[in-house]
C-alpha cells in the first residue's frame, strides 16, 4: 500500500480556527527518545508534531521475545496516537521522512513539507553489516516487528523442515542456529533459542529431538556483553553454556550464505543465522549534512543541538554525544529517554525565556541482560548481580517501563504462563510459505 | 521460504523401532473437524498423522477481532503440535497437500507420498467470489491470520491517510468501509469497525473525526443472518443501526474496484472493502474426483464416507451432508466438531471390530453472532435471545471453546480491558508500506 502524497496539504495544526502563533516543535521518531520528548512537552505552550513511519511505539528491549515466540507483537507495541491522545496540542503524523530542509526549516515527507521552529531528530539506528549488505537476506537483524515475526518464522520452520527431512546431515544443518554478535541482543537471542529448543519444543516432534539443536553465539571481541563489567561477562557466558549454547569468542564471520557461515576459517552448516553484530545510525547525518562518525552518529554539542543550528536537536541512537572522558554514550533506552527529557526542558526554557541547563548530563542507572528464563546479569555501578535475583529485577524493571497498563498485564501473564509451563504461546508461523 | 521436498523421505511413524502394524489414519486439516478427530482417536490403537499447511489451529470464530485490532493472532491460534504433544501415536506434519492417490491410498504433498489405511479430509473452505476472482485484491476475505492482519492494516491505514488528506471528497472515500455479505462474519465485522471508529479511535486524530466514518453492510438477501430466526435478524439489524452501520438489504455488488463498489446501480466511493459473501470448499472434490455441489462440497454418505470408498471420510466445511429434510448442514464449527467425533467413533469401532453407529446425526446446539461490545443474537431453538444477555453468553461460550488455557486468559483480559476502556490494544499496522 502506498501513502498518497496529496496535491493540497492541510497545515499540521490542532483543530484551532484562529491562527496559531505558538512555536511548532517537530519530533522525528516515536521511539524512546522522541516519545519522551513529546510527553515531556505536555504542559509547554507550543504545538508539537511527532512523525514516525510506524503507528506504534515499540518496546525494543523485549523484541527478542517476539522473535522467540514468547510474546505477541501487540504485547510490546503501543499505538503512538493512543499514548498522546490526551495531549491536544500534539499531532501524530504517520509518514516516512525523506529529508530535511535545514535552510527552509522544514521536514520533508516525499513532496510534503512540514515546517518547524525547533526540530528534534530521534530516528534511532538500524543493523549494520560492515560493507556486507548482501548478508542481510541470510542473516536478518532484529530492529522492527516485521524482523521479529520473520525470525520467529525462520526458527520454527527450521524445526519443521528438520522433522520432515530424512537426511541426517541436512537435519544437523537445519537444527543449527548461529547468532552473530555477543551484545545484549545476541546473548538474549541465544539463550531464548536454546530454551525454546530444549524446553518449549522438547516433546513436540516425532522424528527429531529439538533438544539436540546447536546454538552458536559468535563474538569478535574477547568477551560477551563487552559493555558490562568483566565478572558479569563471565557469569553470562557460563549461564549460556549451562543452557547448551556454544560461545565462540574472538571469532569473526568472514562469509555468510544460505547454507551457513564461515567463522575464523571454520565452516558451520546452519539454516538460521541471526545478525546482532552492529548498528548504524539512521540517515539523519545525510539529511543534515552534519559531521558524523563512521556508523553515522551525528556529532552534537553539549546541549544536544547540531553545531551552528541551535534549533535542531539530535538525540538517542542517532546522536554522538561524548562524555567528559571522551567516550560516546551507549545506544540504550535510558540514554534516549534522558536526552528526550533534557531537550524538552531546553525547549520549555527557551519558550518561557528562562535559563536552560547548559549541558546534558547522563545519569547511568544500570544495564541488564537476561539469559533464558531464570538468569540475568545486572550492573548498577557498585552493585553487580547475576543469576535468579538479577532475572527477577530484570523482569520487574522491564514490565514497569512497558508503555500501557494492558501491555504490562499481558506481558506478565505471558511470562507467568511460560515460567510455570515452559510453554511459548506465540509459536505461529505466518507469512512463510511452505 | 520453500518447503524442501527431499530426495529420501522417512516413513511417517512414531519413534518405534519394531515395524508398526497398527492402521495408519491420515487426517488432512487441523481445523475444528480434523483436530477433533485426532483428539478423539487418543485411546484408539492406531497410528495418526495430521497434515496441515499451518503450524497452528485457528479459532476462526474470533478472527474478526484480530481484523479489527481487538485481539492478537496468538490469542486465537494454538500450535497443533502443542495440542497433540502428549498423544504419542500422533504425528503432526506441516505440509501443503497437492492431491490424493485414491487407488494407491496415499496423500500427496508435492513429490512426497503419505500412505494411509483410512483417510479423513477436513480441509475447510475459502472465500468465493462467484466468478469474479479479480475482486479479491480490492475486497479481501477473512479466513486466515494473514487475511486478518492485512485487513487490520487496511482499516488503520485508511484512517491515517484520511488524517493526512486535504481533500474532503478523498477523506469521505477513505472513511467509507463496505462489508459485502450479511452472514455472521459480515455482521460482526461491520459492528466491530463501527465501534472501532466511534470509540477506540474517537480522540486519536486531529484533522478528522473518526466517528464520521461510514460503514455499509451489503446483503443480497432480504435480511441479515439468514440462518437465524427472523426476529433475531431484525434485532441484529437494529443493533447494527444503533452503532451507525448502514444496512443495505436486497442489494448485490455488481462491480468492485480500488476506488469503491457499485451496489444496485449505486456507486459508493470506498477505500476499504471486505468480502464476507460466500465460501467455496477446498479443492478436495477435485483431489478425489468426487461428486460435489457448485461450491465444491463433496457429497458424502450417511456415515460421512465417500461413495464406494469406505476408507475415506470427508467432514466439516468440505462435506455436503444432507439432513433428513434434504437441507445441507451449515458450515459452522459445531458441525465439524460433531462430525470429527463421529468419524473417530467409526474408526475405533472398525479397529475394534465392533458395530459403529450407521449414520451421523447432527445435534443443533445453537448459533450466535455478536454485534459490537454489548449486543449479540443467540438462537438455541426454543430459546432466542438478543441484546446484552446474548452477548454475555456469546462471550462465555467462545472463551470456553478456545483451545488452550493461556489463550482463554489472554482473550478474557483483552476483552475486559477493551470493555472497560473502549481501547483496542492490537492497533498495529505491520507489513504495510507507507
């Protein structure tokens, strides 16, 4: 279906009939950064337009659970219009941004121009294949809902094909799952696939033993979860190995095809390959013709604005913000949310002609990653946890931050059910022809 | 993704190493009929293979709620392997049947042959366009999960496009929804779309009033729900009209295009057209070269077998079984389930060399249809109900018959949430490009 770019276009404005003299704040992206900005502008006397390609805000940290049949897409996605419904000065616009007219101060959606007074770019990141874009069809990444249902279908179809295959070597290939990248997504996917095979599917088949599935996690660095303290990397690795995951450190993928991968000169026959190895910022740097790092992150000032353009903010996974010690901030939800809140503060101060905090400061509250249904690692600075306690905290924190009461209850119910029965309720193969 | 038809194919048999001399019962189709047959064969000393194109059993009566963003696909679909997991003599085979070798007694899945001793065909029905197959792309029907998520996307995208359109006539067209067919599916879809527009989306937009959406239900006969007593048809029509649905009786669609439909020489500009007007049995009649009615239903004997082939049963929506008064049985779940149970009884009797009941007899327990969130009609023979009480019974019955505890709880939670808040949680546009 195509989105029509109509000839005559209405000014994006709330239903007001008198001309609206309030400043127009345009936010591009309804992820953690953009949505937080919009919500934090609730009581600020401006007009707000939030533009996104999708009609929902996606709670990305749980996307791997959709990919492994634990949750349904609607459990972790909430319509943006619903979230901002009561904020009458805010308009949600479904559209795919194609560029920005920095001089004319307008966001471009194809032929359509959305003029702004101040602009917030929060367009996130996508997977990067390091100049091997041809690998994407063999090794999909996990960023969108469609990615997750596609990966779910691939994993489940692999088991179905193995059940139907009479060839032992082919079965081995079908029951081999390679996850490339040992960051949180890779670790969580590897753990969840291992558990799916050994638990949820354990007695489902008659010709194969799903428990014999081989799950290989490939990481080029010396340890998994490189952003975590070393003790937690070690704990995560053992937890994965207890689930039967083969963790291959210090190895790189040098080829990727329909039949398998080559890692460090070693050919692995594999039907399902999942890419969790790298991200690339959205094309915002190109739109803005701005200074950026090789991964496309836009270099921003201390107040998250673009150099020479105080009216343009860039936040979240799209931005390159260096902390006092010169390190860039990680591409995680808390960074995006704190930046969104900060930007709203700056905008409110400007509109109210008050002094804004001159510099954004990130408060690191902690990071977590889960491994299967009983284990996790959590790093809260001085407090470092692993195992069951970390898993409980992980669950509470993730449900707490989920947007929307219904989603929280649905996710909790789903987890409780999965925990008590080892079942995975969302085991549907859709959109995959036989 | 293609399903490989491998060179060497394993005999479909449970893990047993000694040759299995039990009769092999092959069931084609995991809908209400096929699944009931498989479950009812639980304690019968045979081998069972159930073949389906999908890996899940779909609770079709609630599919319209997925199409109107009330439920998630996984809420009404349950993996067939999971349901039959503990039945060790039953194998589930994911595959698309392409024909049947009646002489050689084998089901064909492409190049693969699955031999049977007794065969149960329960392949259901699909939509029929009465020699206007070209209408399908403009007016999709509602049979599969993919249909439901496609229709959900079309409906939601129509509102989004209307919000973005500056042209009043175009907005009217985008906000017009035509449902063709006044049977239960058509009535339920019309009611659910009207409620979605007037309630769930009421305050979501800034440039349009979703409540102004026009919902037209077109029925060629003199009343909606023709299979129900006339008083209930009247009640259903008023309930629909109270929700703002335009009910057009005695009218036929004579053209169907991307921009709208012609009904009884009347052109209606409409962006979304939904087909609920007719069904066509699966190609089973062709596979069997059997006698059938124009809609493809296979004529069966009193014991649901194919004439001259006592080893082949045809049940559910695929069969044409005439009752004593010469009327065919309706294509509804209770008929399929009772037929499945009867066939299992016959098979058990044959295997045990006992006498089987000579003729299938349908016990009509009642039919129901729901209109929006507070109204329904229910026909239990002498007892005929409409309104809120009927709606409560409808809800209890449908949740009761849902397969799987988790699905029941998930659906109940979703409904309770929707009932209390008028919200629709599954309002996701996926797989639709902008």
